[in-house]
């Protein structure tokens, strides 16, 4: 859900804070649904559980032992929809976001029995957490909304900093596609993968856009190179998927990387 369609040129932090504050002045369905275009609050949390299990927990599972003893950090927790699911898997969860509505999110998490979460406000390019503090970092449908590559790069660096040696990160970012979005065909996805380095010859493109629209696309090749330059080991490449009522899994608009900080 967006409140207008004008191009945001004052910076993503300013625009997002204003839009989220405006959503918060409405009822809870509007506020919690704003972050993922859900129809209502409950739908947002249901979809958040699916997204966490499919896009975060499943890739982590072969590499992460005893999550019930570990701490996870979410970059861009929004309304807490993924954080609620993470709180049932990890001993402790930390959410970081730019908005001013963490009191609402905290109450919603407690209503769902999540009492092992701590929320922080950030200025939009740094994580207000100590170095080597967490076991896992993840981000989903967030990094596509930062409007500059410099901010994107900073979040990779910050993720590396806050992770303990041996820690894991799962990060998703917008991909360049022409044929495979919202389509089940792996062939079309492969074609888009092969074409992407030509279409994103710099490795990324910054897109002036309205708030809550895609501001940045990064090629998978460039994302992997950046991760390695920061110090990560690339464990696996990922792609977001959408479930539809007939059970098909359609290709979404994000690349993903499973990364590890060397121990």
C-alpha cells in the first residue's frame, strides 16, 4: 500500500518515516498491512510466517545448529511479521527499522506470545548493535527499498560486523528481470539470470521511485562479489518465491544470498 505515487527525492528515511507515521494514524489493519500490502493485520502476520519459514529458516536449517540457543537480528522488521516467526525459533530476536512506531510492533508481538524480542530504531544505514553480538542476520523485502548502492553496501558491512565468527546471514535484494517474475518457469528464470549482467552492466541500478517501491536492483553476480569483498563466504544463492492458491511457487522479484562470516 502506498499513500501517493510521487517520486521520493528527499531520501528513503524521510519518506518512509512519514508514510509509516501516516499509516499508524489509521487502524491496525492499515498499519500492519502497509509493510507488505496485506489486506489486514492477521493476513500480514500469516504471510510473514510463511516468508520466514520459506525464505529464511529453510536456507539456514542445514547450517544453523540449536537455534533455540542463538540470537537473530532482522534488518527492517517493519510491523514485526517475520520477527514473530523468528521469535519462536531463536532464543532472542532483535529488530531494527527506521520508523517511530516500535511501541505498536512490540505490543503486537507480545499479543502473539513473543516476549524475547528487542526493537531498535536506526537512521537508515547502520545497525545500532555491538560488534560480534549476534549469531544470525536476515533481511527480506527491505534492501530493495534503499535508494543508493552506498547504503546497500553499508548494510553488508554492518551485517559482517555484528555477526559472531561463524555466524550466518540471509539477505535478499531486488533482481533485474524481464520474463520470470510471477511465473513458475525455471527456464525463464535462467534466461533472466543470464541476461542480468548485460542489463545491469554496472552491477546495480538506482531507481528514483515512490516510497515502498523498488529503489535499487543489484545483480546476483555483483551481490556475490560484494559479499566476498566484505569478508563473507558465499554458501548458497537463493531467489524469492510466491505461493498462489493452486499451490504453484512463482518466482519473486528478489535474489538472495546465504552468507557466513568465517570462524
